[in-house]
C-alpha cells in the first residue's frame, strides 16, 4: 500500500492475505491424508485426476470438432437437396433478375407442405445486392439488408452454415426468437456456373442437436473408456508393486517390533540374571557362613573338648583313670565325626548324572522317604529328554527343598510330586495337605531355614525359570517353571 503526503510516497508492507493462509490450512490436512495412503491409492488418485482432466479437454475438443463436422455435413446435404429443387428459380433470376409471380406461388406451395414446413420453417432467396427476392416471411420480400457473413461466403461459391444471429435486422423485423441453423447455398447459372442468388434455409436444429448429442456421447464414451482402460492397466502394475512394498513394510515393522520385544526380553533376563547372580553370591556367602557356624558350633567344639581331655590322660596316675579319659576323648571325636558326615551329606548330591528326569525326581523322593519315614506320591512326565547336569541338579534341589518343607510344616501329610512337560516348558510342583497350619504367618514363603528357599530361587532364576510358593486351603505347593528351549538342552 502506498500513501502520498506532501509529494512524498510512503510504502507500507501489506499483511498476509487471509485467503492465502486459509488455503494453506485447508491444503495441509489434505496433504497429510494423501501421504498416509498406500502407493497404489496415491497413484489412483493422482492418475485419476490427471486422466480425468486430459479426458475432459480431449473429449471437449473432439466433440466440438465432431459437432462442427456434423453441422457442415448436414448443411452440405441440405444444400445439395435444395439446389436440385431451386435450380429453375436460379435460371429464372439469371434471365430476368427477379422471380415471377408464378414462381413465387410455386415456392409458397412447396414450403407450405408439412414435410418442408416442419424441417425448414423459414426460407429466403437473396440476390447479390443484399435484397430479398423471395421469403416465406412476406414482409422481407423486396427489402435490402446488410449481407450476413454466411451470405458473403455463399456468393463466393461456398456452402456456409451458422446459427442465426437474432440481432440481425432481417430477424428483428419478423421477431425471430429461435436460433435456427442457417444454411446458405449458392444458386448458379446452368450454362456458366455464375452465382446468381443464394438460398438461405432455416433448418430446425432439434434433430441436429440430437445427432450431435449422440456423436458427443459416443466420443466422450470412447475417450472415457480408453482412459479408464489405460488407468486400470497402469493401476494393476502399480498396485502389484505397491502390494509388494506394503508387505515388505509390514514385515519390517513386524521384525522391528519383534526385535524390540526380544531386546526388552533380553534386557529383563539380563537384569534378572544380574540380580540372581547377586543373590546367588549372597546365598553362597550365607551358606558358607552357615557351614562355618555349623562346623564351629559342632565338630570344632567337640574336637576342642577332646583336646582338653588329653591333659587328664597325660597326668593320669592309674590305668583306669587313663582309660576313662581316653574313652571320653573317643566318644567326643566320634560325635564330631558324625556331625561332619552329616554336614558333608547335606552338601553332596547322589550320583544323578546318568538318570533321566523322572529318575532324578524318584531318587530325591526315595532318599526323603528313607530319611523321614514318610510316603511321597509321584506323577512323572514320562519324558526321556537328555537333560544337562545343571538342570538335573536344579530339579533335585527343588524336590529336596520342597519335600523338606512339606515334612517340616505339614509333618509329611499328603506329600506329592507332579511333573509335566508342555512343549519345551517344564512344570514341576511339590505339594502337601498340611492344612492352614502349613501357612507361614509372616510371609508367603516357608519359614524353615530360609537359606534353602532363597538359594533355590536364585538357582532357578539363573536358569531363566520362575519359582512360586502357593498357599492353598488344604495345604501348600511349591511350583517351578523352566523353559528348556533356546539351546538349554545343549548344555
């Protein structure tokens, strides 16, 4: 915007047009929606719009040309037909320069016939000077008008066709309101071929318009059909490529999701393994301290007492006193040896390396029965899977700890072991029927030594499994789930 003040012009920056901003806001969602479509859909929309535009332009041009040709052909046929009828009138004008009353009467009768009047409602016969020698509108006869363009072309020997100009003086004089097709046909002398007059035929355009409509309809149909076939052919090719790309994209997304899921699982397992390792280290430390305490409070005390009893042997004055002191020493050392063997037996496993799954469970159950004098019901898996030693050790310790807790808290009532393999997943449980008394009052885990359950949990989790202690109305159950897949059986 420019402001003039005192001969000085000031320029001000015009603000952004609201219409332009509105169009941008309107086009943005359309572009976003278009970008979310598949490749074949984008091609269909873009190609469809372009082909529709091209088809519309080409169809319009073709139909216009065809319509023009149809009108020209119609004019030529009509002119040829009328020339054969008007040839005597042309010869008469060539001889006398005008039409006789008798010839006019014949023309009146001719154009009054229904087949002529319906098709050619108006007819004029023009002389070269622009005057009307004959007309079905009697008020025009003998009058001179400005020659229309079609008349000038016909005077040069050409057949001309154009729609009536309702503003022309010859039409306003008779109040013509319908745009007929005006066909100008030259009338020639039969001997020299000179144009002596021009016949102007006003033809009803209803039939012509219908014919032109049919021609246009055929032209548009052909263009639309050809365009559709081309678009469908291209769409089939693009759709196949788009489908391939879409399948690959979905596969990549699935693989990415799977990789992310596996990565998350690996992270969780790594964290669990790290935590299990820390707990296992702590458990080993506690186990070591427990073994040290057992050795210190048991065998070490007894051996120390035995050492103290060597002094009475040394200072004994009689054989009987010496024998009595030696007997005390031997008894004390025997008790120490017994306790050392008990500690060693609790740490050592029986020979289970060559046993299968059910045999490992059976060995642990039999040793428990022999030690406690209780009965254990076993429901095996029937599997002969070759398990690695680390898995067998874990299974043995699980059964051992579960039965120990069942004996400790339920007095061995209803001791049962169930083993099942679902695919590559091992499900193992030890249960009892100890009733509500089997439930710990302070935690969800049994309140025995505590070291065994905690150590067992770390052992199971270090192998990727889970340990669960379940309280039931009629007892308790220790459950272990271990996935044997993923190369676990190769260890």
